[in-house]
């Protein structure tokens, strides 16, 4: 979460060293500066000043070093140079403010800067010293009272020589890559006893805040965020007599015990976010009468917000977000008329939004999202005319969108996502859409109905970047063709509505275009090939038809996700051209023909490929094994070692089982925690202040035993082999027993012969084993009773003989698991083993034991599912899918109740154009 850090840097710099808020420019000096100091400054400039960098800085330059030159006249006096401060009596250089002065390059103790031994104030913030260590020569500047080296790319241990700077009042080393371990923080505090301001943010310490902090009686500002502090914050910290700013946020291992605050406490800014200050807010918060900023977000707080918060009359920022606070929002918050930022999101607050919030006319940021608020959006919120961010998402708000929101003429982001809002999009929002400031509109996951109004398309919203109307009941647009005019539109999400008509045309700026699960019709226009910034294109589950434009292959250098499944596209899949950034491709459930595009072999980031339920004609795609995310180099003879799921079911594969593949499937061999993690991509939203990204989950539609199920998410931990309903022959390789992570093994409906290998006993995580309808002989290995996770077992319709094991899980399997094996005996069958004579297997006519002729298989198109894991996420290939990857639901629906279900074959459903 260090993205928040830059927002705080500027504030902390001002608090810690206000003397450097602007450059020092003396108007006259008497006497002039000393020659040796002028030479040192010129040498420092020639070594580090890089004028070309100045153009890249967004902040004003504190000192123009181009003014540092020797000419006849006033320029010879270095005391008149920009950023240089001299003593009026001695002419010695006592101050340098070189913040944002385009300094660049590694710095060492030999730098001429350290010849200026009379320096009292030194500011080198916001420069680039190329990961140098802070030179030990800093200890030579013993007269320093203020040292600011923040955000200047210093690296490594803070030198011990800093302890020599005993006159320091202000020390800011924040936001570099520094550590403070030897010397320690305690050494620093015991040496620099005159400190008034200390900012060591982002300095790694991995230590508690020592009790020595209590000795710094002059301290007014203490900023130690992101410091890896641990232990418990000393209570004496809150009792420092002059402390105005305390920020120890983002130290997740630091415990903070909330004290009882005394009256007259000078605190103006208190930031404890992302620490462990569990418990309740004390009612004595009201005693902090000087408080301007209160940030206790993500702090494990519980209980209600104390009413005394309404007494903090000077408060500008109140952030209590991401805790477990309960109760209602205080009506007394309406008394905080100076409040500009109010964050109460991600709590368990209930009740209605109090009308008194309408009195906070200075409010610019209001976030009440992710609570349990109910009622309607009150008209009083329309009085907050200065509001720029309004987030009321993920509550239980109902009724229509209040027309009063149209009065918020300064609004930048409006998020009403995930409520129960109904009615149509109100015309009053037209006022917002006309504004150049509006960047973000999210009305998704509500009950909004009707058409998208024409005015929304016609207004000139030049800066609009994100429009999300998904998961409503919108029926389409008021006129066609639909053409969005917003030149900077980044995201359009209209998924899960009932929208009809052709596909809307979008500007070239679009990056995320999500229009799946509607009733959109027609062909894909060639104009889609102009979207040269597109990253995710999701048009799945509509009624599109026709041939895909061949130029769609040109977008592979920007596309990461392409989902067109569940339409009526036909013809060949476009060949990919140029570089390929694709991670996910789903073209399943269409009518594509021909071979796979060989350009897929260039997609080195490919994680998910689903081309199932088409008319693809191929052989086993061994060339896909060259993808670096799927397998090791060919020279190692590895085949898909990261594979986690493979489904070749319902095809016409033949020959022996690929034992050489089993030996290489390392991801199925080694332990992986069964975490409930889903496979997804991320939609990054740089324009949103509150939402950095949202998940775009990969999904599948699966036909399993006649039941079509849609899975909106895919569990990452599953391992599956399904070779059912093919023409595989030969034996079950014993090497399959090494795949100890397997959850499901299905080899049914083949012509596999010989015995069941006892090595299957190693598959201790196996939950389903289906070997039915083959030509297996011999006994059921008693070692299989070690499979204590087994919930489904089927060896029916084979030539097995001998007693059925009856231990552990095998006591739960019924007759249907063993039927069609005349040589089997014992419970649960009625045939007793001692009454049975060996029955010879029926004669083989060389035809598979499947219930139907093999001819129907020849009509099926080639399908294969390959999915694997890498770095904790699914990596692999899906080229067809008709078996469940959600094993849990499959067990419950099909087997766990112990009910017999008749097995039927399912011919692939084909769509008619």
C-alpha cells in the first residue's frame, strides 16, 4: 500500500522542516562569501547538476543552479546565489536549500559539499543520488540544526556519524531505501536530544519504538510510517508536552493502546492507520481540541464511534475506515463544519445517512461505502456543492437515484455500486456529465432499468475515463448506431444487462471493454481493429455472428484477455500477428473451424486458452508445450510440468495412455495448500482515487452429466485428469501413482485393459476415481482402501473378479460402483464370495465396451483441456471443456447423496446460425 506514501510526503516535510518551505534569497550580504566556499559550491554544481533533468520535474525548482556562476559584478558573491544562505556578519554559507534542483549522480565523502563546515541547514530532498549511502562525512557538519535528505535515492545503513550532529532540531531521511539498525533508533534518540521534528518514514528498523522517546521534550513532530516498527508504542509518546504531529501508520506489527487523552493535549495530527490498536475509541478523544487530522484506519477497532468526536471543532480529516465499527453514523458529525474529508467505509455501520451531513458544505471527499446503511440517498447531500468524490457503494440503499446529486457540480468520481437502487438513470445527472471534471461513474450492481439515455452519449465529457453500468436491467440505448464521444474513455463495463442492438463503437483510448452477457447482435465491425490500446475485450454470451475480422489478430500486442465465448461466430480463428501479450483466450461455444493458429506459440504469457465446443480439427497440440509458462525446455524431455488440470474427455483419441506425460507433470506431485483462491486478471484503474484495481475473474460453462453449470470463478488448487470417452487402449501406467496432488481421475469409457495398478494407493488426496466401462481384469487392489479422501468410486462394466474391499471409504460405495463385473463378489453385491465360481470374461470382439457404437465419437470435434500452475496461479491451456472443475459441487450433485443416476452420453450441442 505504499502508493499512499507520496500523498503524505509533502505534508510531513512541511511539518518537520518548515524553514525549508521556500528557497532563501538574501537581498544583500556584507561581507561577501568566502572564496573557498564559493569554489566548493561551484565544484558541487559541476559534479551533480544535470540541467536536462529539470524539464522532467513536476515540482518547482527550489534553487536555480544556473545562477551559480562567477562573472564581474554581483554574481561573484555566492551569498546572492539561488538557494544559498549566508551569515550576515561572517559571510559564511550557513544554509543550502537544493530541493528539486536536478542533482544527479553518486555522492561520497569526497564531495565538496562537506567542505562547508559552517552549514546549519541542508536540504537535498527530491534529487537522485543513485543509491549512494549517506556519506560518513555528514558528521563533519557538526553545526547542522536541520538536515533533509528525503526522496533522494539514498541507500543502506544510516551512518553512525549522524549521531555527531547533536545540534539537530529537524531530521528528515524519509522515503529512501535506508535502514537504521547499527546505530539503532534508540542510539539516535539518545544522541539527538534537541530534536523538534523527526521523519524517518520508510526507514527499515524492525525494532520497537524505545522508551527514550519520552526524553525528547521539545519534539513537535514524529513521523515514522512504514518503518517495520514492532512491539508496543510507549504510552509516553502521547504525553510528550509539545507533540503536535504523531504518525506511526503502516507498521502492521506495532501495537497501540489507545490512552485517555488529557485536556489541553497539543496534538493536531494523529495517524495510527495499519497498526494494531484493537479495542474501542476512547470517549476522551473529545479532549484533543486542537486536532485537525485523525486517521485511525485499518486498525482493528470495534464498538461505536464516541459522540465526543462531534466536539473536535477544528477537524478537517476524519478517517476511521476499514475497522469493525458498529452503530449509526453520528448526527453530531454535522457540527464539524470545517471537515473536508470523511472516510467511514468498510465498517459495519447501519441505519440511514444522517441529514446533518448536508451541513458539511466544505466537504470534498465522502466515502461511506461497504457498510450496512439503508434508506434512500437523501436530498441534503445535494448541498455539498464542493464535493469531488462521493462513494456510497456496497450498502443497502434503495429507492431511485436522488436528483439532488445533479447539483454536485464539482464531482470527479461518483460510485453508487452494489446497492438496491432502482428506476431509470435520472436526467439530473446530465449536469454532471457536462462537466469536464467528471472522470468516474459507477452505477453497477443495482436494479436500474430502462435505456441508457441519449443525453449521456451526446454530452461532451472530455475527461470521463470509467463508466460502469453492469449488472442492472438496462435494455439498450435510445438510438443506433451507438458511438461514444469521450476521447479519454478507459473503461466501459455494460455486462449482465439485457441490452439489445449492435455493439457500441468506442474511442481508440479504450483499454477495458466489457459487454458480455447481454443480447447484443450483429457482426463485429472492422472498427474494432482501431482499438490499439485495448487490453481486455469481453463480448461473451451475446448473439453475435459472422466471421471475426482478420485484423483482430493485430491487437495481440496489447490484448491480455479475449473472451468471445457463447456466440455464433464461425470461420477460422484469426492468425496472430506480431508480438503477443495474451494471457487469457476463450472462444469456446462458437462454430470456429480449421486448425489452431500457430501464432499462439508466441504468446509467452498465455495462462488460459479455451476453444471447446467448436469445430476445430487438430491433433494433440504438442507445439503448445514450448510455451515457457507451460513447460521446461524440450532438451529436458519435460511435458507440461506446471499442468494442474487436463481434460481430453468426449473425443476420439486413441492409442496408449501418455505415460511420458505423467512422469513430467510435477505440479500434480508436490503439495500445494488448498487455499480458496480464484484465477483472475486485474483491471487497473489509474483514474480512480479509491479503487486501484478490480478483479476480472475467468469463468467457464460446463456440461457435466447432462447438467450445464456456469462457474464464474475457477478454484486454483484443483488437480484433475479426465481422459474419459475416448479410444485409449493398453494398461494404466503405474507412474500415475506419483501424481499425489490429484483430486479427480477419470479414465472411464475407453478400452483400457490389464489390472488396476496398486500404485494408485499413493493418491491420498483423490476424491473421485472413475474407471468404469473399460476392459480391466484382475482384482480391485485392497491397497485402495488407503484413499480416505475418496468420495466417488466406479469400476462398473469391466471384467474384474475377486472380493470387493470393505474398509474405510469402501464401506460407503453402493452396488452401482461394481455392476457389470460378473467375477466380483462380496458386499455390497448380493453374491457371496464363497458361493461364486470363477466366471470367465466374455469374449472380446475387438470393439470397445461402450454402450453405443464408436461412430458417434467420430462426429465429435477435437477437444482438450490443459491447465497448470505457476507462482501460485493457474497456468495452462484450455481447448474445450465439458467436465466440472468445481469438484465440490460435482460430488454433492452427483454422488455424495448416494443416489444412483443413469449414465447417458451427451452429444455436443451445436448452435444454429
